[in-house]
C-alpha cells in the first residue's frame, strides 16, 4: 500500500481501474474509453487520473460515491417534491438517475428550502439544460460530490485549470511527512475528514475520561453510559512510534490529550504522520512572494530563505532497513 502520507493511503484504497484480467490493455484503449463521460458525474472523479499512458484508465472514486450490491457505482441525491427540497437521501446508479431532473447543489433556495429561481440549471437525460423548479425531482447533496478526495482538498478548485488541478491532485500524494506538521491556514474543510478516515490518527472508540497518557499509550476510563454488560470499562490505545512505512517514511503518533481530559466517541486523541491537531497537514505555512529576484527564480525555480532550513520546516525522517549476512567459511569469516 502507498503509505507516503495519509492522503496517498486513502486514495490508493479508492482507486478504480479499467486494466487487469478481463479489462482493457493500454494499447487497445482508445480516446472514447479514456474520456470523461456524463455518467462519471458524482461517481468517478473527472480530474484525478495519471498523466502517462494510463490516463483515463485508472480513476478515483468521487467523494460520496459507493458501490451497490451489483457492483455499480452510486451517487447520493436529495429528493425534491414540488420545488421543496427534502432531507431524504437516495443513492442512484447512472442507469437509475437518467430519467430524473437533477438540480445542482448550489441552486438557490429560500429559508423554507423551496427552489426560488424561475429556471433552474439541471441535468436531464445526460444533458445540461434548464427547467422550472416544479419539474426538478432530485438535487445534488454537495458541490464536492463531483470530485475525488484529493481534488476536494484544493482550495478554490473551481478557479483552476483542469490540467493543473490534475497535477495538484497527483502531487499532493507525493508529499513526505515533515518533522513538525503544520495544518493549512487556507483549507477546504475536508482536511479533518481525510485525517480521521485514513486511519493514521488514534480515534476514541468510546467516550470517557483520560486516565493516563504517555508517548506510547493512552488509557481511557470509559463513561458509565457507554459500557455494555460484560464489557471492560477501560480502553487502552497503544501508539505507533517511529515505525517504517512502505515508502521508508516515518510513522509516528503523538498524543493530543492530557490526563483528566474528557473525550467523546470518535474524537481524535493522537496525531499521526502529516496530521496536526487532527487535520491533514501535507506542507508548511510559509510567507511567499511572487517576484523576480536577480534571475534566480527563472521559470519554475524558487528561492528559499536560510531560516526555512534552520527551523527544519521541511525536514523529514526516512527509515531504511538494511540487512547484511555474515558467514563463517573454510577460508575465514
């Protein structure tokens, strides 16, 4: 598994491929197979895909997509009745949604959740068109249901060129964990979800009070109302310390809680690699300037201040395992 950082881990698990046994080969796959299709909407990300010969053949699941019992990808929608947007959520496959008139998540509603525009931008029969609010039957649950987890971490994605967004989505997975993680000042709100769902953080299984904490374990005395009959009243969490990942980066968990703190179920109690206070932190917050500087930053070159190096802002730890076999032979050791 790709363990470069929490995002690369979660993206690896959400990959969809058209290659392999019973699938296509790179040589046979034409443009039609690789191109974005209307049925990708809300199921497969139109942005995140490799740049090389695998472009369009290896994709990523969209943020809210899931597979049904038959193996088809489904996307969630809110049910709309007589222009009133309800809280009922339905998951539909591409075949099931074709006849529906689907409004965008950004469609204007009043305080009673009624669509107010005279004409609403919708998708119908795999085409973009406009319809009266009364004709709308479904509505997207979120603007980010179109894109993958990696693409949804790019701030102001809608203002980026698609090719550059593709590069950004792929390059985020190549970020190595820094010595001190620094959560982004500008984010999209997905950082906490990615950090928690990737499994690199320690999440409270049950609520309670922190009994003891040290660098290697956290002991939680579980609240009385959370303890079932016959269950232990104490949860012990052993932290991973300075372990080598598959990419030779360092996996280290640091406790965030103190003795006596009260935690709720699913609270984040310890940070993992590339996480800061339970949020994904792939880089560092540095002050940057867009300017010419004596030709040293020509084209894609950048200049760094010495302080960045002195403060270990981008310092990373790599752990390599080397083995050596010593044998005694007839000629000597």
